[in-house]
C-alpha cells in the first residue's frame, strides 16, 4: 500500500467573498505538499469541504426584508448562481492550490470525499463539475476505505453524525448561507467605531457559527445590535432554521445557551467515533470495521487511541497485547477563531499513514509549523 496523505476542510471560496482559504498562504503550502507527493509517491485524500459551495449559495428567501430592517438596501434576494459558475470562480480565485492539485492528479492518485459544504460533487452531475475545472483525474468517493496489511482505515467527512448538517435541510446549510449573504454584508456596511477593530473574515472562522452573535455584541453599538438580532431571527424563521415561537424568545443569553451545546460538537463526534471503533455504533455507509477512523467537519483537531481487550492467539494459545485502534479528526485548513479579538489558529494539519516492513505508522503533522509532528501512532505488524 503506498503512503496515504489526508487533509480536510480547505473551504476554497470565490473572489470577493469573506476568505476562509488564502491561496497565497495556504495555497502555497498545499502546492508544496502536492509537489512532495508527486516526487515520492502516494495517494492524497481530500476529506470533504474542499470547495465551499454552500457559502456561495444565498438563502432561499428573506434577504430583502433583512436588508430593509437593518438599513442595508444592497442586501436583496437573488437566485443561486449555476454550480459550474461557482466552481469556475473558485478555480480562478485559487490558482496556486488548484493548479497544484490538477498537476498532482495527473501523476498520483487523488481522491475527494464530498462533505456537507461540497455535497453537490457527490450528487448527479458532480463528476462533470470537477471535470469542468480541470480536475478530471481526481476520483470521487463517498468515503475512502484503505487497507494496510491487516489494518483497515476508514475515512469519512463526518457530517453524517451532525444532525444540522447531515442533510441539506438540517439547518446548517441555511445558516452558512445566511452568514455569508446577510450577516457579513451587514457588518461590512457598518461605520467604523473608534477603538473597535472589526475583522469580517473572523466571522467565518468562528466555530461554532452561532458564536457570531456574541462576537457582534463586542463590535456593534447596543441599539444596532438589538436591530440586527430581531432581523436575524426573522431571517432564520424564513429559512426554516428557527420556529416563529422560539424567535419571540431570542435574546443573546438564549443564543449563548445553544452555543454551549453546539460547542460540544467535536466532543460528541469523538465519543461517537470511539464507540464505532468498539463496534457499538454503526458507521454511516456501513464500511468494514475500522482500525483507524479519520474524520473532518468539526474544524477541531482530535486524536484518541483506544486499547482493545487482550485475547488468546489461536495458534499458540499465548495472551496477546491489546489491539490498539486510532481515531483522528483532522481539524481544518482554515483559520479557526473562538472569540472577537484573540489570535486565530493557523494550523495546517496533515495525516500521513504508511507501512514499513514490520510496523504501521500514522503521524499527524502541522504543515504551518515546518511539518512538526503533533501525534504519532505506531503499531507492530
């Protein structure tokens, strides 16, 4: 089995949009990685949300009313652009990363597993969309299952375990559309406040996305915040992410209560993943039981090693060491922020899995930190 390189959640976007991926920073590092894989061999797996298609798609309704309510008449309802147009714009806006990806795919295996932000690539017409931007050699798989000797690695994006993002109608997709097409244009239209620095790109780096509300409390004058909150809750109602009754009760404190639950997403994902490694929880898509389970989606790096029970070796009757299994969450290749003014996490995590004659080695590296190892998993074969 050739070496496997896995990264997740790049969130390439269009020109003019709030940027989660900066081609002149992340794109250069990604291009260097592609060049290394082309030289040394191996497979690259992109584990979902490579393209942020949902961020380029406006909410179905309510933008015009929102714009009127907050005094920004330029925010209006409009139809979603064709998917091919969105992808072409992303290709033009990220030439370093996507030229490198096209070049690597011509020489070595490259697999893309769609996530919730680029689910369209896994649907009818998805293959043609990739072809249209020069990525005809990139394979599409709903999940990646790879075997290293007697060890099975299962790689999924991870949104199937997140109710708000498991389907286009769960609320997460509408929230992304509202953030990019209502909240960010609203913030950009506000007059600068003395002694308050507003960084619009920080809004899309926030995890969870609902943390937008307490951050805006730090940035906006109190009266403007109240005006925004009323219009924001109405827009959520119009797009089915909030009931009308609940919207009447929306306050900053109520939203903070919800944040406490949403901020546990990475912990809930980890608990579910470890349960799946034990065989106690089915994996979406019913892959074979994994020894290594790799997810993305949460934007939070996670690493957990699970010790299985010791067992008797049938041939010799000897008691063997417990078989270790590994769960990895790859975090993201976007900046990640949790507050209104603190430093942004700029890690660029990469998982490498490869076989040696008598061992299997998995290493999680930060390519933003000169490839330094964050965690290592080594088992004898």
